[in-house]
C-alpha cells in the first residue's frame, strides 16, 4: 500500500489532463491490487439526479447512467457515506455489472462539501475490503476533489 500511495501521488502531480489522471488511477489500482477487479469513477450528470460513468478499467458495463437511489452507487449519491458490500448477493438494491462480482466498495467524492461523484471498486472475492482499502480510496477521492 505504501508504494501505491507514492505512485498515486506522482500520478496526481503529473502534467496530465484530469481525465487521463483518473484513467491512470483506475489502471494502477486494477493492476496492483489483486482484489480490485473493476475500478471506475461515476460523477453527477450535470443538474440531473443521476450518475454518469467516467474513466474505468475492467469489463464494459451496462450501467453507464445510474439514477440516484438505484444500486450501491445510487445509494451513495444520496447517503454521502462510504458503502462496503462484503457480499453483493445479500443486497436487494444492487445493479449487477458482472456475474463474477462478489463484493463492492463505493466511496463518495466531495467538492466544497457537495457529493459530486464516487470511486467504485468491484471484487471477484467475497469480503475482501478492510480499513486499508477505505483509507486508500478516501485519500484518492480527496485528491480527485482537488483537480476537478
Ligand atoms: N454495482 C453497482 C453498479 C455499477 S457496476 O458495479 C460497474 C451498483 O450496484 O450501483
């Protein structure tokens, strides 16, 4: 994790455009953390009460637009809280991207106190997420907030 934090810092401090930075963050997390099988960003879609898919790495998803309140992502758009789902099969309000996905974590991104989006991680393993994941993802969300 220590090395990943450093590599994330270098990436955010680079001259790349915002979209490219976010894409590289997804790639780095996906490649370096074995239990991260899908990594992506969703952002609030203008004035609409919905999320729109941003940069991501992993299988293509049907869920490019997610209404607020729907699925894990849509619930985080409303609750403003990190949502850790150790076992997606136990969730009623869940949007499946892939039958391989067993668990998920979604961490909101705040800009000037407003919930503007989130980072979403899917895993093929049941219950893999710890406080270390939450800490890493929260620090990434704070850095995203600074460049967006
Ligand atoms: N599973 C999410 C939908 C997004 S995909 O994981 C890429 C949800 O329930 O909101």
